[in-house]
């Protein structure tokens, strides 16, 4: 029987295909590509995608992605920093300047 995350990855959940529009989800390995998968779910996932991620990956794995990813936005990082008790100083996206600063 497929896990919730496998259903997300392999199209069992048709509403979650938006997560992997640029790659073939059948080529993704849940362990080997965990950072990529977690980033996509954090950024674009629906509640059921997040639930599948929480079932599949432990807090330490998710925490590592939140801390090291430069692809998640600050709002997402803020939420997960509260949820996982991560100090803001440990999160990479807070220590880098935004690329598109306001021109006015």
C-alpha cells in the first residue's frame, strides 16, 4: 500500500501535481531527493501535502531543510521556525538580503 507521500509524488493525489510541474514525479526518490521534496511542499503544498510530509519525514529532517534552504520565503520560514522552535539566526533565508529590493 502506498504511503501518503508516495501518492503525492506519483500522482495518486491529482491536486498535488502542482508541486512538481518541472520534473517527472516518478523519478523522485523520497529519501534521495528529500530536501527538494520538502522545499516544494513547504512552499506550494496543500494541507494534505504537508500532512504527508509530516508522516514521512522526521522533525530533524524538516528542520535541516528550513535552516539551510535559500529557496523558501521568509513567511514560510517564520511559520516553521515557530512550529519547530528554530531560532531565526539559524535560518539561511533570514541572513541573506532579498534579491529584488524595492526601487522606490
